[in-house]
């Protein structure tokens, strides 16, 4: 299974935005964002949707398909 929090942080780094900027874009604190990066699994579709929009990356499909192919 893909470590979803790490994957989200990798995409953030690839597009070159700071953790603070990502936290601002999804309307959360830096502490909450850090806890997201530590999670092996993101269970909230709403979190994945918000992160997908903020990073312009479809986590809902890429995480789902990479884990179940």
C-alpha cells in the first residue's frame, strides 16, 4: 500500500510550494498538515479532494488505483 501522506508531501515538493502555503490553501494549520503527512492512509475523501485541488493533482484516483492494481 502506498504511504498516502508521504505521497502527498512528495507532490507538494515536486510543484515547489511550502508546507505553510499548502496549509493555507486547504484551510488548516501547519500542525494538522504535518499530521496528514504522517498518515499511511487518508480516510477522508474530503481531505483528499481538498489536497487534490490545492496541488492540482488527483489523489483520489492515483492513490486508489496504485493500491488496487
